[in-house]
């Protein structure tokens, strides 16, 4: 008896789409394109119904496929011109998808960083690099050259770090590249929906997802910054060293996406904070909790007419000081600690002075020239020795920072800069009107990134070590002929500020008076065009804000974590041994292991339902060690060299992990020459009291 078989059995496709199209007659090519489109429709109905609706819409596409005896052409019907060179779409796609096509944009960071060695984090990184260089001295010259080669793997193929294809269009070049390459991570971006429809005739998206794992795809314009950042986060370790970007065609919107991606990529290494600082900050938080200092335990309720000004220390603040002095009684002023000195000199008394920094040395506190009588709103990681010098320290548990206990309330979006913390607190108050001054995030003069007259005029370095020196253009709040530039560190702060503003209710009046970068969600207003009405309720609103701070109590405001901190280092060391338990490993498996290491190790340390971020300082060290290791790995040139360096790096990594000690304190206190973020706590210099 014959077995029942499906009437329409789809044979398994072999070869690239280019190869299959070349082998077919014109009619067979048309049939193949139709089948591919229908397969994609089925795929997107399951994966993304909105895109499936686009495929079913029957919209008239300005890009048409013309099949001929040789191959086929792609035509722009608006101009009746080919969308590819006269040599043919097939040869063009093969050239564009080649490993070494000049259209590739490689974001490379081959440099061996020189970290400060006055703290353990920097010493570990420098010792790791030194040990690898001692075993492989030829790598110092290779890394200095700043060039990498795609490593050769089996069957004439190569390994590629993460790739972002910006502009899919026909996608034949993508299929060609992936057929010859083992890729760590793949992202596809197509801002033009019509071009995406074209790709659905050529690219088998189900096959792509099977080949690449979870397919990362964005269709339409604009491309959210969150999508670009997620692209980097998925391949955090490998992309820090090397990220490949291939524009499928050149248009201003494609160039804009590439530049935004470059800015996000540069931010991966633009600021470096030693883990020692975070471990000390965690110890500070534990002491502050034991001292019972007032802490924000819920969102403040200052009233429906509340008007708040967040004042940063950007250079444009100088132009708004006269206006702010005149209007100061008509708003609550929440000022970054770096702006307070300038405000006080100009007769402006902020209602809160804010700081995210956990430590200041004597010289920094003296330069800041703060007023001890003004409430000091700080992260609960602040050094207790500093807090004792202010009349009213007000503590905030910032979401995203390691905490000694699980707090019931943590302030969201308060990381990155002190300005971000000030803005996060202001938004938690849900004001009726929010004004932004000196929140520049972009600069017209690269030599002046803080307001004149502030404490930075007397200081040669920033609050954290700013390592990136690339400056890129950014949209201005008040456009002018002079371009506005930003740095990756400040651009990340701006993006976080935009997230914070989205927390506010619809109808909130958000006015950006800063002559800096445009902040989405805020209206640009010049101070000389703005007059505020009197606000008799300011004192009552201030009292309500202060009332939101109270000594935190166990059970009511916090509870202890299940696991103790003494387990963290051991758990991470065990986790690293499990991740790198193989003496040999393939390139793709290595990249996957490196990129998921932090997530897997973090989960190893979790024992309860509440996320415990106390492992983060150690994970920061691990990230830097893994990044350094991968930097050496991609500089190898033979399989034997790759295997040898893998074994050496693995041994060094596991040895470093075994030497960790949770109770370790910095062996040598930071020196005055270190960055401000690394400097020791101050004990004697006092704020002003007039």
C-alpha cells in the first residue's frame, strides 16, 4: 500500500539565492521570487504581524524587478534608472557582500589601554595584558597597527564579529556574505519600507533567523536609539573591539544611522570607572543605612502647580544666569553640584544641590564651594565623612546601582551624570512645569564643556576618566550655522534624559532653555522670551519634597538579600570555570560565550526574586578582562596561534578570578594625580557657611 505524501512538497534549498537564480530560466526565476515572497509572508505572520500586513497590502512599489535572459534588473520607476551598476545586480551583490569590499565601515578599537594602577582594577588589567604580551610579544606591534583580519575557519570560510547591515534593499549581498562567513551576531536595518518589500522577494527571512538565531530586524524610519544600543549590548564584548557595518546603499538617512551607531559604539569605552570605587561606594551605602540618614522612600507629592528648574553645569548656563536670578522665587531649583558655585556667585540660591559622585577629595570639595545649609541630595553611596559636613543630607537609592539591601523604592534613570540624577528626582516629583538650564549635552567649543567660573576651571580632569576623544555632530536645541558637537559619554546622558522625560504625564510643560543638544520631549525656549508667573505655593511644595525623605526601616522600606556578599567572588570564579571549561573552542562559540558571560555570571549570583546588583563591580572587571582577551584573539593569524592564545588567556582569566577576595580593600590609597573618580574620600575641607 502506497504511503500518503503531501502533494506540494518543498525541496530543501541549496546554495545562495544568487546561485539559485543564475541556474534557473527566466520563468523559474519569477517562480522562485514569488515563492520566497510567500514564504516570508508566512514567516512574518508568525513573527511580526505588522510587517505581514505590509506584505499583504498590495501597495504600489516604486522599485520593480525586471527579469531577463541573463539574470534580472532592479529598476527605480520614478527615474527609470537601474538601482545597481550596469555590470549587473548579481555581480554587484557579490562584490558588495565580499569580505573586503571598500563599502565596509569597520568600527575598530585595537588599542591596548593603559589603565591607572593605583587601584586593583587597573592593576589586574595591566597585569593581564603584560602576561599576554610576554607570551606573545609580536602582538604589541600588531595591535599598534590598528588592523585586523577576518580569521580563517573551516572550508575556506571566515569568522566575522558582529555585523550591522544598514539598508537591506535586495539583500543579495547579505545572503552572499553570510554564506561564506560565520558571524557572531547579525542586525538588519531598512528605513525604507518599499526597499524592505523588495528584499522579501530575495531574502529567506526564516532561513536567516535559523542561521543567525534570533533575527534582529528593524524596518521603518526613524530607527530608535534603543534598538541601536541593544544591537551593541547583545555582542558587548566583541563589538567593543570590532563591529562591522555595511551600508546597502548611500543616502543621507543611511549615513545618519551609521553615525548614530558610531556614537553609541564609542560610548562603550568612552568612560572608565574602577570597580574599586564601586566596592567602596557599596560600603558607604551600608554605613549610611546603619546611620539612619533620611532617604527617599517614595515619590514626592509637592502639588499640581509645582514648577522645577533642573540646572546643570553646561557652558550655556552663563547666558541664563541673569534671568534665573530674577525668576528664582518662582520655581524650585535643583542644581548639579558642579553648577552651585556659579549660581551662588551670581546671587542664585538653589533649593537642592545634587551629586552622584560617591567620593570627593579635599581639593575637589574646596573647589566646589558648596553651601552646607542647602540640602545635599545625593546617592546613598556617598562617603559618610562628606555627608557629616552638611546640615541636611538627603539620600536616594538609585536604580541600577549595587545596593547593600533590597530597597522597596529606587529612583529610576538617575545614573550616568549628576545632571541625570537631578532630572530623575525632578521628574519623580511630577511637576506641572519643568525647566532645563545648563543641560547642554553638546558643545560649540570643544575646549569649553562646563560653565565658566565653575570648579572645572581649576581642575584638569573630569569626574570620571573620559577616554574617548572622538567628537560627533548632534542636533542643536537652538540651530545655528556653528555645528554642535558631543562626546559619546554626554550623548548617552542625553538619551537617558530623554527616557526620563517620557515618565512625565501628558500635558507637562517641559522647556529646554539650554543652548546645547536638542532633548526630545522638551520645547526649545530662550530665557529672554520667558516670564514666569508668581508661585505662592513654593514653600509648601518644598516642604512636601523634604517630607518624602525619612530614615529607612527594615521591613517597611528595605529587606536583606538572601545571599551574603562573601559568596560573590567564589560564585563568579565557579561560573567562569563553567563558561570556559573547554581547552579548545570555535570562533563562533568563543564569541557567543564572551558576549553572554556577564549575563550568565550575573544569574549565577542570584538567589532570590529581587535582583541583587552587588556582583556588578566584579562583572565590570570581568568585562574588561574578556575585552582585552578578545582584542588579542582577533589579532592572531594562524589557527595554531589562535589555539595557543586561547589557552593562555583562559588560564590567566581563571587564575585572576581565583585570586579575588570580597573583603579586599585598595592596597594603596589613590593619589592626587589620579582622576577625580579615583580620589580618596575627603575628611577636613568644609563647605561654605555664610
